[in-house]
């Protein structure tokens, strides 16, 4: 019976637990006053913006506790059979709300025709948590209730947990570690419709080109290769009302540098920056063993859950060395962070003097004018100025030297034969 219930569509669950999706209308004045008292703005039905923290709050309901996953959250009557949570707000409204707290969308998974490879989703990094009422304490995944009550974070009896705790890695059998998601932003089809509205892909864990929010990595959507399953021990009962809390997060960077010979060095960000034993000033050592590198990276990941691992090879590093090191890092990191490779910058070669093109002659003012003609015009202009009458006397100036008489003299008969 439980297996059958876990695959029921969301609209049936709303009816079973006595709930109805809120009508598409503006909140009442009483609701606005109540929300304003908490410093939160009601943006759409089931969707609020907390500008103080900042974060976006999305109301939903649990509709799946057992099974393989394609999404963590979807909208009603779309993919409830492979999504733990169904939310009430339209994905387009969620897109707008995330933009209002300063987040910029990237792009979902895409295919690069030049490289003939798939590109993982991109976008601003996100922290996603789930909040629900757990007065019985059976699913208290987060023990900070007293502290949160004192700071006004949420009411007593409510629990906040990272959404990764509700999902299991099928390969390891362990919950998905706390990590950053990305604001992929979905896309519009040729008719202008928002694709996430049509397909319901709010928070995706596999490769969906319509995903609004996704992991920055490639994961097949093939039913036989789904890599995440539900973690039933941590998920509250079916029909439980929940709230998704989505906020921006700053990633800590760990950069691995590979030199031409394949030597390894690394530069880690905070908090290991000051005490990194493998660094010498601002320049990393090269030739560090893989074991020392992976140990240092392990310490970094424990202190920086929201991390990004970058592999940066030199231009002339052999490709098989880069692939070997990158694959070793990916295996060590697992599902705790995203490992991405930065393309090496192409080398720029300086040409010698003999290889350079000869300088082109400067063009005259009038394109195509002959230099001899230009010289004659200048000489004629100078002669005219010299022979022009004086403006005050009206007389022509005498030439400094008399012109020789070129008329033939008497008795000169010309050329003698």
C-alpha cells in the first residue's frame, strides 16, 4: 500500500490530506500585515521573499518517500513519481523572486556543437534547505531549534535541514553531502513559453534542459542510471507541509595547478590560506605527490562545504597527464563538490624582425595623386605669391636676379651643321 501511495500525483495528495492549492489571487491585507511583521514579502501564492537574509521561501508538500529520483522538487501534475516535493508556486515566479534577491541565472545543460560535448549547468551558486514542523522530534535532522528560536529564524518545533539529507547516493548508500546548487534559469521555447512551467522541473538532480535549479555536473536522466534515491529515514510522512529556503552562497575555491612536466601544486582559498604547508609565498610548489594533494583537499572540503575544485593545466602539459590527475581528483571528491577544468591559454609567439611584414608607405592626402604633380603645384603657388603685387604700393616686386636674355643675338644663325 505504501508503494502505491508514494506514486500518487500531487493533486490527489492535496485532496487526501484535506488541502487545496491556493487560488491565483493577491494575498489579503491581513496576510500582508502578518508577513510584513516578519520582514518577509509575499510575492506570489506559496512564494515569499525575505530581503533581510536574503532568501526565497517556497511552500510545498511531500509526495514521495521511496524510489529513484529525477528531481527534488516539481510542480503539480508533472513529475511527482520521481520528485520528493511538489511546490505550489510557478517556476517563472520563482525565477523572478531569485532575481529580486540579486541572483543571476546561467544556463541548463547544453550541447556544444564545436566540441561535440555536453556542458554542465551554470549559474550563481545556491544554498537550499528545507523547513518543516517536527514537534514530535522523530525527524530532527537539525538540532539548532533552540538557537534559531532565540534569533527568530523559525518557530519552536520546526526543523531545518539541507536537502541533501533527504537523498541517498545509489553508489555509496550515503546521503548527498551539503553542497552548492546553481541557478540554471531554465529557458523559453520557440513559442516564448517558460519551459520549467511546462515540464515542472524546479530543482533537478539529472540532466534536464528545462531545469530551473540544478547541480553543476552531468547526471544521466536514464531510468536505469539514476544516481540518487530517496532517504526515507530522514523524510517526514507523506502529506507533510514543508518550505524550501533558497539563498545565495559564496564558494570557496581550491585550485590545482599542473606544470608542463606534470608536476602538481595547489593554491587553496580560505580557511587554509595561512597555514598551507605546501605553499611558498604566493607560488605553489610543484611535484607534490597525489597523496599529499588529496589529503590537503580532504581537509579543505571538511572546512568548506560549499566548495569548487578547479584543475588548471599549463599550455604544454600532455593531455593524458591532465586527464589522469583530473579523474583522480574527481574520484576523491565524489559528490561533495564540483570539479571543473580550466582550459589552458594558447601560447602567443612573438615574430622576429625578418618575419614581420614591411611597413607600408604613407599615403598622400589625395589617394592616387602623383608626387611630381603635387610638387609642381607647390612651386607654381610659391611663384604666384612672389610675383603678386604688394597690397600697399600696388607694385610688383623686383626679382633679386635679372632673368638672362634668351633671345637670339644678331649674327647667330642657330645650330651649325
